[in-house]
């Protein structure tokens, strides 16, 4: 099965939720696996990432969080014609433009609807006709939660094509530390007996500014893991608030180090602000590690993954007072933190494990290709 995954960015330029999902889905495909993305900035490059052949086209930079990659749509159209299955990781308008050239009748199209373009309403309206064309052609649209279909005007006419498949993670990996990792985690615990960890790209919708304002009234250490364009402004805000001594911007870290911080942490903070945060992969990794969470009441899957008073305390987005209060509550109530953490671990292992996710996606991909070849 010759498969082409298409999205805007990929590692090593950017580490994030969707690039991680694409890499994980590479385990599904049989035979040829190709990934087409764009550079954040720079010239075209081609390389192997595990079993995946990654083509990253040249980009002049980014505009509205999108790579300015003039050749992308043309390269996509050419590569798509040679594929049995095209997997479009939306939102990325250049794929929708490329699909205007059409696909061969025997080429299946599966759309992973990761999120709406919630933070760019004007751009969303401009590209809506292209997106509708894509959804009309799609054989299957994969969403992580039914609420995403319920809240989307674009998906509503295609509800019968939509299939709910919650994301998964390697719960066994995140749920246990090896001996060396445990020593590091224990050392971190000794240094920071009240530790809050948060993970994500440093971009506006992740809500890290709200977390900094909350930390001004929380007696604890916070570690923010991730990189992105807001790092300097967030560091300046921390200095302005007088909390630089209790907030560490750790940058991007390898999984092993993130797992060590999870092993040392008391709480995982997930302060996202908008429906651009449709699910939150970092949530289920923290849940698998047995951490209680504080998340936000977004109209997405976020508060349905880690539920209020079951695995998390859920607060209004953009409310630093409520966020601070929830963090203080978990830091001071050990029994509550243990109860939520145990529930989080059970839920991650039963509902969000990688094996279940990959099995379901393998079936969806296979059935889409078979229907095209039969039709």
C-alpha cells in the first residue's frame, strides 16, 4: 500500500502533537510510506525518519502559522497521483489546494481532522470552499471525539463519513521509569517537592501566559517543556511578574527526559485557550504516568479526555485565578491528587493506548483502499 501522509510541518524542524501522530501512524502502513511537509524556513530536504521517507519542501518562512511554501501544492499533486492512499492531516490549506488537481479514482483519501482553524477566522472563511471540496472527495474523516463533529459547520454535512478514533500513546512507556530514570526523578523531587509540569509548543493557544499569571500566586516550581515563537515574550512576562526563580523554560526535551519530569511532578497543567486544542496528546501521556491534571473547559475533547473531578480539575480557559486555585488544591490535598492520578492512569491504559489506536487506523486505511479498488 503506497501511502502519502501530508501536513505542514514535521520533525526535526518542529516537534508537536500532529508530527508525533504522523510518526506513530507510520507503524500502520504496509509497504511504501512517504511524508510530505514543508520546512519552517529553509531549502528542500529529504531524509529517512524510521521507516518513513520524508520530503520537506522549501519554505520562505511562516505566515499565519503556515509555511510559505510555493511549491508544496504542485509537489503534493504529483506525489498523490502515485499513491494508493493519501492521508491529509488537516488543517493545512496547501493540501486542499493541491487536491483541486484531483486524485485518480482508485486513490483513497482519508482526512485526519485534527482541529479547526479557530484562531484565523478570516483565513478559515477564505479557504472554506477548498476544504469543502476535500471533504466531498474524502472516503473517511477521522476525528478524535464526537464533539468535534457536533461543533463543526464544515463537518456537519459529512457526519456519515466521520469516524471517532481517540488518539493513543505508548502507555507502558509513559507509565513506568527504568532504574536510571527513577533516580533522576527522585533527585528532581528532592529539589522541587512541589512541581508542576506543562508540555506544549510555545504558541498563543496553548495558554502558557495564563499559567505564568497563575504561578504568581502558587507556591511551587513550574517546568514548561517545549519550544516556539513565544519563548522570549514568556520569559519577559515571568521576569515582569517576579516569578523567574520558580518557572523553568526547559525547551524541547527528548521523551526520556519528559518522562523523568513526569515521574517527579505533582501536577500536570494543560491551560489551553481555544478550540485549536482539539484533544491534547500531552494529556494522555501525563495520564499514563499517573499524574492528576488541571485542564480547561474547551468545547473540544480536552475536558472529555481528562474529566473534572475524575482525572482532572477543569477550569475556565484564560482564567489565571481559577487555574491557580486548582493547582493549589492539588498541591495541598494529597488524597485528591492520588485519586485523580490513579484514575488517570487507569483511563489512559484502557481507553488511549497506542495498540488500540493503530489497530483501528489500520482497518480504516485498509477498508478505504479496498473500497476504491473495488469501486
